[in-house]
C-alpha cells in the first residue's frame, strides 16, 4: 500500500504535519514520495547498474541548476579496479566503497571555465573564494539530483564525504588537475536490505521567517533527541571519544554530534584546495 505524504512526513520527522491531510494530499506525487522516503544504503546486491540506466541517471544529475550556467561540476566514475581499491583502502571502515556496483567521485571543477576563458582570449577575473564556493555548490547539487533519480529507479545510494580526509591521495589516484577537487564520493547499487529513515530536525527549528531565530533550539532539541532515539538508538559501542567524555547514560544525536565536532577533522583541506590553485580570500 502506498504511504501518504502525511505518513512519510511522520517517518521523516517523527512528528505529525501541521497541514490538514486533505491539503497534504494535494502534494502527493512520486517525486515527493521519493524525496521524503530517502534513506542511506550501504549494503548492495552484486547486480550491476545497467549502462542505459546509468547514462540516464547522469543526464538527470546534470539537469540540476548551475550557478550562472557555468556548469562547474565533473563526475568521475571509478571503474578501474586498482583505482577503486586504492580509494577503498584509504577508508577501511567503509567497505561499501569497494563493494558497491558503482562508485563515483563528484568534483568541483573551475578548470573548464578557465580553459574556456583562455580559448576565447578573455581573463578569468574571479580568482577568489566565490570561485571555489560556486564549484562546490554545483557539484553538490549535481550529486543530489543523481541520488533522487537513482532512488526513484529503485537504487540506493551512500554519499562519502570522508574522501576529503584523504583529498591529496584521492586527487593523485584520479589525476585531478589544478582547479579540480573532490567534493564527495557516492556509492550506487540495488539495495540488499531496506534501511531505516533517519529522523531530521523539526522544521520549526530549521525554517525561519524573515529573520534568523535560534530560540527554538532549547525548546526542540531534547524532544528531537528522544524521538530520534526511538527510531534508532546509538549503541554504547558507537559512543565517540569515551576516554575523554565517558559513557553517557542517554546518548542522543546532539551528544553524538557535539562529540564529533569537538575534535579537529580535515583541517588540512584548505591547504589542499590552495595547492589546487584556488585563492580563498
């Protein structure tokens, strides 16, 4: 039986919609259902993704909006077994990088437009932070479009941001030239199991009207932690940095994320981006 938009909303936020069921029903279509049903998959069947479907998914990916139509995203499909293994070996805690039928790396690409400027005899006059930022956003939107299209086609996906922990080595493996950098990897394949829907922060906390307002944080955070824990309770063995912080009696999302960002991570990424030729001022 097809779930209603209200039911999918409840799965996503572990809360009821404010809208009346009749009003919510007006938004019911397969695209909305696909997006609301998003979940991360890390276990895949060995079946390959058909070539025609893969081409269609990439076409959907590149149908995404692009800043000023500059089209500053490049996708690298990693099909060479040695290259795939080299990347997977950097992150042994994520074996699905090596086992997924498809693995891609989405890159911000400012090289192409600079080459076009050279071919047309024009200067590239935007060598500052915005050049890096625009290419990053383009790559992220392209990846999200592919995820939506893949999930609508019965596939599952797992984005891999941790490749940026090894940006220099990934760039070497994939021979990324100046002004090209990895934003994230993506595993794609047919899921071998149906994963749970991750509960998101409530819209009352993340959607503001007319001005920024953080007052909802204190009001909403504890309840969110509890609702999320009912969906998936983080096991004690996965509590982070217990040598510093101990074992928490209740270990919710906010405790987990506060611990996560209490340690430096990827603090050399800016240096890597500068080596790739970007000016971050």
